[in-house]
């Protein structure tokens, strides 16, 4: 079948205005073609698949009914927005999605006027959309729609937004995409509540018609509306024996409906489109809908990598003789430690597979806790267990841990509680871009009193640091490590305690000292070896600092006394990071070497492969050699 025949409708659509020229009877076929286009593209250019497949009909219906981009659609977590990208002028460039210089991995107003807000992290859509809805009352009237999943609805910010929605004058429409999933299976009371929630469609239709009739005759003005809603909700609750949480907040509730019936969705959206006041439309969907492999195992197909679009066979990487991923070393080591130490428990905010805590979860389900998309709660929940004698390993992606900054300070650090905070995906993560880079953890956490902050150079060091962190009297302990593979094929070494605040000298030298922290130290080692192989006379000392806090002052004193030239290398922001810490120590102790700091610049780094981004910011082998060889 030719491209034109296969995508006969989709090929006609450049922007939503073209979509709105189709008849409603053509929309199911368009959804089928859009779904097929995403599957084929993502099979060769990996990205997030199952989430976008699950909202195809919602995406088409929203752009069909509403006047985008004048009307605002705010997506909650952009991995569900591939269909939105294709329908809003980016189909011809979709093969460049997540690539350096190509389409951004998540919707961004920097890229398109149809992208109304940044949406790399969950649970912010209701708050942002409410702000836009309130702004519309001061400016040009427009419809505002927030699209949020049941997993993201478990986040605290979503509840804060809902609470404010009920008290601020607005006409916001919230689409609740309920697929019983986030990335892994959704958990918690909200998920169970949504599965049971039901409102009769006939009741909703009659209520809607009645409200329009009352409005048309002036009986239902804004002053009377809240009182009538409260009375109606109380009466309905008494009859049904169940209070609807949304209507309890005076947010009109519609549903649940089939989120894959695009013609019915268009009808419903047209009905509620001009209704005054906040409202929520509850839609049941299937993550991965329309592609059987993704429907059967949505967690795996959330971001499946390359695969054969026709057969559904994933193209697995040959890992023979290749070091494991840092996350897998963490997962296996955590289980090993938990088997030895009965006080150890595992905590993760909705990422057991992503961080490999599923390894311990399968072996010790009673000692592992997936708390849903709630990073702040994950930290404070861990603090509560630590306060009463447990030893939590709380694993959060570095970029997501930004949302728990107050909890780390207020609930862990002040009391000095023995919470081991494991920051996965630290440093540049690659194709997920600026919203997901773990760029700020070292600079943000370094000023917090009482924290121990460490970064392993390899898998052996990760195991040693995890072993050290669970020793008695350790207090709050932060271990950061990157996405991807390490350097040790034989990673299962015996574990030993590492002296807190002690680094290690990896090579002797007399001309320049390089101080590195974390896996980028391996790149430094390669750069030094290459310079020696090329016959360079430069004598380079290399120190793996290992700890950002406390710093190894013996190493710093030795370096300050012996070297006039120092280079620091880190895979976090330069401003406030390890290089800044070294500068401060040298100044405080009267040393005046020339210090060059290599790290991430004072700007947001966009998407690309990790290798491309390391080259871009100058912390790859070439950049380090260039800094070492610079005139001095």
C-alpha cells in the first residue's frame, strides 16, 4: 500500500484547521491512521509509545471541537502528546523527535503555539490551566482544557490545583484520562476510587438541559449556582451512598465515558464546551490502545526502544560482555543488602521498573513501597519510617527529586534521619531533554547542613557507597548516579565500607591536577591515557573526589600546595557544584591556583544523545583534552 493510500486522511492534515474540515464520520479512520503513523515512527526512532496511543481519540476530538491554538490544551506529562504534535504542524519533522536539533521530547511553547505549557513532569496541568482560565477572564475569552492521567492525579500539586479550581471563578474543563496506569501500574486510593466512580449518563444529560433552561430564564445566576450545586451534590450523595470527590469540590462531573469512541467524545465535548464553571470529564482509556503488544504490556511499551512495527518484536540490545545499567546494579545490590539488614525498606514514586526497585519488590513486596507520582511524599514517608527505626532507600530520578527539595531539608536533614536518597538519572540523560536532565542536584543539595553527598565513579563504587550508607549512625545520605551503563562487566564485587568524605588519587602528576566526581572520572582517565599515548609531556594528577559533601580536605590541601593549575570536572551545573566548592575551599584556606571548572553551563541543555550533549558542554574526552592542553 502506498503512503498516500495508507494515510489518505492524515496526509491532508497539516494543522487542526484542516482536521476540522473532516466529517465526524471520518474521524475513526483518522484515529486509526494517526495511531499507525506513531507506531511506525517510534519503531525506528524510539520514544514514548503506549501513552500516546491511549489518547488518540481524545487528541483528535479536542482539536476537532476546540479552536486551538486560541483555545488552550494543557497536557499533563508530554509523553502522551505525540498525536498532538503530528496534528499541529510537525508531522513532516516527527522522525526528528527527541533528536539533537529536532523536535523537543515534550511539548513546549518554545516550539509551537499549540504547546501551551512545559509538561515534562506530572501533575502540573490543572494549576497551569487554571491560571490560563483565570487570565482569560481578564483578557480574550477562550476555552482552557487540562488533560491529566489517573497516575498524575495522585500527585499533590494536582490536588492543590483542584482545591483552587473550586474556589476561583473559571470555566476550566479537566479531562481525566483514566487508564489505571502511570508508567507502571497506578497505585493508591485515588486509583481505586476512580475505578468505582460512576455517574449515570441520562442523569447528566437531564441535568445539563435543566441548567441551560434555568440559565436562559435567569433563574440560575452565579450567586445561586454554588448553593444549588451543594444541595444537588448532597442529595445525590444521600441517594447513591457515595460522595463524588469532584462534585464535593463543586466541580461538575461527567462520566465515566469510553475514551476511544471519538464520535461520542465529539458529541460530549460539544455539550460541555460552553458550560459555565469548572467541570471534569472522566474518560476510560487503554494505554497502548490499537497496538496489541502495547495493550498487553503497557509498562514495557511505555518506552520500548526499537521494534518491528509489523510483528511487535522488540529489537533487544546484545548485552553479552557489556556492563550492566547503573539502575540494575542498584536494584540487585539493594536486595542483597536488604537480605542482610532487616531494617532496610525500599521506596519509589511510581518508578519501580525504571529504577529497578522491582527486583526487591518481587522478592520482598512487604518491604517495598510504590507511593505513586508523589516525590515529596516519598521523602517524608521515608523520613517517618526512619524516625521509628527503619532504614529507607528512597529512589527518585534526580530531575523529579527537585519537587521534593523542601521535604529533604525540612523532614530529613533537620532531624538528621537515616534516609538513603538514591538519585537515579543524575547528570545529562539524553533524548528526554531539559525537563529530565539531572543537572541541579549537587548544587541544590550542597548547602543543606548534615547531608552526605556522594557520586560513584563505577559500579563497584556504587555498591560500596550503598553498603556504607546503611551503616549505623550514617544520617541522611545522598547517592547520585547516571542513566545508562557503567564500565565494569564483573560488577558483583564484595562490598566494603568507604570512609565518609574521603576521595582517592588515581594517578600521580606534577603539572596539573584534575578533580572529578562521578562516572565522568572514567572519561578523564581516557583523556589522560590518550595524551600519554600521543607523547604529551604533560604530567597529570587525577583525583576521584567521590564525595561532594564533606569534601576530602586532605586532597584539597595536597592539591593546593602542589599545583598552580587545577581542573574540576562534573556532570552537573558549574554554578554551585563541585568546582564552586573547590574554589570556595581554596579561597577560604589562602590558596590561589588557577582553577578551570568543567560542567554544565548556565542554561538549559536540550535533547540529544548523552555523547552528543557531553561534547556540546565540553565534558567528553575531546573537551577534557582541550582543557588540559590549553596554554597556561
